[in-house]
């Protein structure tokens, strides 16, 4: 490829004499097409890597602040810009980027307890749009698609983070009214319930958003989910294990880049071929937590 570029530069204006029918013209067109598609795919890879790096950074900062109760050393404008980017990228077509940015937003919302970030977090408007879209989708038919499940997880996590704020936004209370919650419960089934949605209902119950009829309906639904999980767990087919070669010596920069990207994606997926089983176990834990919480509520 370097030779083609050097030869093209050496030809200067006479390059126009080489049409696409000539051997050199065909090589040049091939090279330009390779560059075009490389640039197109590069943007997606950069978004994925950047979102993963941002999530790791924010998680580390959050852990440090929890241990040391230290202040965030950045301006309010800088934090606003991070929130704006994370909120916008939640709608990314790449589900991995969307999940990372949703997790970033949940981490930042958790900083509200430190005090200084309250004003910045409460000024956010995109969270309302995200959850309004989420509410509409949860009451609409067709909840079994994989893309919807990913969006469901992201929005549910954001809703839980907002419900845990010291002052829950007024619009969130208006959004999760009795009719909406009843509609969501009626539209859910054992096949489209995720651990994140169960966690959301646990938080709604803790905040007294659920009435007894809704709790009873969720009880019945979650019992079906448990039977479905235990009955189908042994029959679930796991995806083939994707091994990442870490022992082979990298021979070039491309090898190193491919190796590190593979390791990052493998860690992001949990580093285990049993991802589906882990998801089921997480769902069962959340269901058990909900049932225990509702039992304690009845005993009061």
C-alpha cells in the first residue's frame, strides 16, 4: 500500500491519465476503498473504547470518593459536558456503547449524595426523555426483542439511580403513576423480565409507589419467572467460548491493539462463557430480594 501511495504521488498531474480500467487505477481504487471503510469502522471502535475508558474512570473515582469522601476536582461545566455526552450516547446504535454510557450516567447520579454535584445533576433534562421513552416502550407490545431488552436495562438502572436521590424529581413521581405501573405489570411476562426491571420495582416498592394489587401481580409474575429460570436453566444453550490468546507474543502494533481490544471486550462480557447463566442467577437474586422485601412490608 505504501508503494502505491508513493507511486501515485510521483506521477503528479499525470495520474489523471490512469483510468479505472488500468492496472494501476484498479489498485488505487482498491486502496481508497480500504481507507474509506477503515475510517468508517474506526469511528465505531473509538466510541466503544472511549465509553469503556470513561466508565472505568468514573467507577474508580466513585470508589475513591466513597472511601475518602473526597471532593470532585473538576468544574460544574466540565461535569455537565460529561453528563450531556453520556445521555446523548445512550441512544447509540451500538448496544455496548449505550450500556457503557448508561452505566456512566448512573455512577454520576450516585454522586448526588456528596452534595456539591446536586445542582448539576438536577438540571439534567435528558433523563426525563430517556425514561418517558422507556415508559412508553414498557406498555407497548413486543418486549421480546434483544435491542429492547438492552434499552430496558439501561433505562431501569437510570430510574433506580434517580429514585435514590435525596429529592426525587417531581416529573419522575408523575411519570410512575398508578396507571403506568399497572400497565407495565400487565405487559410483562416471564420471557421479558430482567434483573434490572425487578430492581426497579423493588425501589418503587421501597418508595411506596406500588399498591397491594400491583405487588400481588408482581408476586405471581416473579414466581413464574423463577419456575421458568429453574426449569430452563439446564437446557439453555451457552454461546461458544471465545478464547483470548494472551500467551502468544505480539509481533506488531496491530497485534498488540487487537490483543488489548479482545481482552477489554472479554472483561466487559464478564470473562465467562456462562453469561446467560449469570444473567439468570442475577435475576433470581433480584426476585428473592423483592419477595423478601414485600414479605417484610406485609409484616409491619
